[in-house]
C-alpha cells in the first residue's frame, strides 16, 4: 500500500463529525438523517449500541425509514465495515444519493483494534471515490484520545463541528494507512506449522482446530477459525512461491490465527470488495474479514503477515 | 467411520468384514494377494448374512474359484450357487468403457433376482482395475460408481470395489473413491454419493486441496433437484470452503433449483449468509 494510490474524492462526501455531548450528537446527525429522508435519499446509521438508542429515540417515527445497525456488532471487525455495511447499503441504491452515519471508532476500542479502525477510515475514501454517497463519521471529542481525533483530520477531507464546518488541512488518508501498517507481536504461547502446498491446507486447518479445542474455543467459533485458516493459508499459497507459516496463539480474549508469507499486499482494499462486485476471486480475505472479530495486516517489501482474531465469547 | 443402526458406513473403512447390506467401499490395494483376502472376508461375511455373493476379477473363472477355496462358507456357497465367480475377462472385452445406466440396470436386475431366489440381497467384491485404465474408462466408471451408489442406498446391494495401485494411481483412485461412502484411504478427502430416496450425500472436507476433484465429482454425479430442491445430506460434512459452496450453488442455479444443505457443521450457514447465496438453504441435520 502506498500513500499515492488513493484517488481524489469525486462526489463522495466524507466528513468527520466532532461532537462533545449527546445534544451535539443529535443536533449534528438528526438533521443529516431527516434532510436526507426529506430528499428521498436512502439513509442508514451504523453506530454503537448506546448511540443507536439515542438516535432512534430522537428520530421518532422517522427511525422506521432508516436502516439502523449496531456498529459494535456489524463492525466489530473494522475490515468488514466497507463490504458488509457501507457498500452493502450504498450498492443496494445505485441510482440515488445515499447518506450513511458510520461510527466505527468509540472509546471502548482497544489499542490492538485501533490501527485497523484508523486504516478503515482512510480506506473509505478509496472505496467510495467518485461515488454519489455521503458517509458522516461521528467522533466523541470528550472520550477519544487526542491522537484519534488528529487521525480523523487526516482520514476525512471535511470536518463538521457543533459550530462550523470546514475542510481539513491535514487530509492525507494514505499516510494513515501506512502509519498503522504495524506488526503485531504474538504472545509467548504460540504454536506453528509451515505450509507449502494446497494438499497441506487440510493439515493446517486441523492444526488450527486442534489449537481451538485446546484453548476451549466454542464450536461455532471453531468453525469460523477453520474457515479463516483455510482462506489465509490458501491466499498465501496462491500469491506466493515460498509457502507460509501458520501460527496460533492466545491474546487475552481472542485466539489468533497468524499467517506470514513473502508476498506483498498490493490492493489496499483486498478483503473489502463486496461479494456482489464483478471482481473474480478475492473472496478469501472477504470471508476472513466477515468471520474474524479483528484483522490486522502488516505488509512490506519482505512479506505480509495477517493476524485474524477470533473472540472466545460470541 | 460412522455407523448407526440403519446407516451406511462412511468415511475411512479399514476392514471388509462386518459391513452391512448397503455398504459400498472403495479399496485401494498394493500387495497382489490383498484383494483376494479382503474379498474372502467380505463375501464369507455376506453369505453369513444370507446374501448371494459374487467374486468379480480378471482371470480365468477356474482361477477365481481357486481364490475362494479354503473358506468353508465360500466352498459351500460355490457348491450351492450362493457364491459365484465372474471373470472380468469374459464379461468385458479389453478397453470396455462401461455405460453407467446399463451397468446399474444389470446389477439392479441381479439384486432383484437374488431377492427373488430367496437371498437377502446381493454382495459383490470386484477388482475393477481393468475397467479404469484409460481416461474415458475412468470417467465413465466414476459416473457409474456414483449412480450405482444411489441404488445401493435404497436396495440390499453391497460392494467392495478394489483398485490396484500398480495400475491406478492416487489421482485416479481419488476420482473413484470420492463416489463411495466408504474408502480405505483418506485420499479424496470428501465423498459425494447416494443417500437414499434420490438424495445426494456430501461428507468429509472440501477445500482448495481437492477443489478440482470436487468440481469433477459434481459434474460427473450431476445431482438433480426434485420439486425445485436439490437436497444434500451433509450430515457427514466436516468442512466446506467458500469456493466449493459457490460451486454447489452454481450447479443448482444452472438447474433453477435451491440447494438444501443438511449439516451439523456450523460454518456452512455462516458462509451461505456472508456470500449472499440466496439459493443455498442450510438446515441443521437431525
């Protein structure tokens, strides 16, 4: 990924919405929603559960006309928000301007999650360049760290505040994609396996499943881990010559499947192209993004490492 | 290997005795005498179950009779007609490409004849190696193996189909084995066979390591819908990846049908949902 491959936005409008209270939240977003409805635009709001209840209450009967989604569920893994939430809704209305409230970053996001969240915000610009869509992204200025708010100025060309709206002088989303292209350090309790042929994909999956059983991962989540492992290993084998290294490890509330290879990820939206797109192949990483609770990717000239986190709790 | 009271053996099978009246096992063998020993076990067991048994292999009939000598039940069966030998050399000219429908009809008629003669059914131990030497033979025989399995699931016809590693390599064997509910090798990884009442069964694991084999098996088995539904008994399914599920969906789409995948593996429902496969309905197997 490079900083230069993000095209300039066309009709796409992507403001960061800075709010400091519930009142400001509603004052900024309710008109955005109701004005959209008044113009006949499809409107969706994917925000954390508490914000969702707040919005629903304020919208009253108008809430029935808005697709309301709990971002803590739909967007737990930031990697699936573009295909599973934003593009899913926008693509369903190809002939109309679409308004979406998308709040992927909240105070409860962990330090491990945040880099993926910031990259997601940056990549929205790439995914929607030229699209007749507005995606407004609320940021809680009282609860979020300073660097998070600073990053929002880099990932959004516009800022909507309680008192004014302005263009961001810091807008340069590619720099955020690169800045958060960070390695993840597995814990000491790791077990690994090298995989070099597709005939060994089954062994890799069984290895991951055995680790899931050893750590007590529930059955449904173990099935997800089996799919994730299969897709990551297969992806490596198809795009590199030297095979890959699979590692399973535990990180607090997650079992993590790490796959490391010598390839370089050249498509910054890999795994974020929706199912319905015309692209052939490329669904492996999309499956991973949908099933994992977090995906962190570190790519560079010497290789790519993907970490897929699967929570023990549903 | 699984075995319910009325179920067929599926998955890995490591012996040829103790098999039921509907079992269908693909057996890869290496040592020259192995097939003979496995057949003797399988057929003697069949006689004890009241089945008529056939020993089908290349060679002169007299030599085939000799193969069975020394096992009391088989010697008795050969005398009474409960046991028969069939020389492949006499039945199939060299290079014969089997015609699947006719071949199924022949064994169905033989099974019904055995039942009419008072037997509990028919059991065949066959060394099919000479029938799969060329790609055309192999393709036709794989289609036959799938088709006959549907008959076997419903009627009392059981068989061990043996293939020698000296002539049938692993890739060819896998093409045949995946059409059987049971096999003595993990090679194919999955199995696509009959499940009774025109249903198709899918078991094992389908992933990129065997996706080409799965595509071939799906094309050869060509499962057909009934009343717009292509019901797949996937009770024995342990894994299917998104490519294989999409392939199954596409097959059904071509037939204007909806796939009903009955499985206990929770990943299938998640995949169908996230891929928006609107013509795949995942139901939890009983």
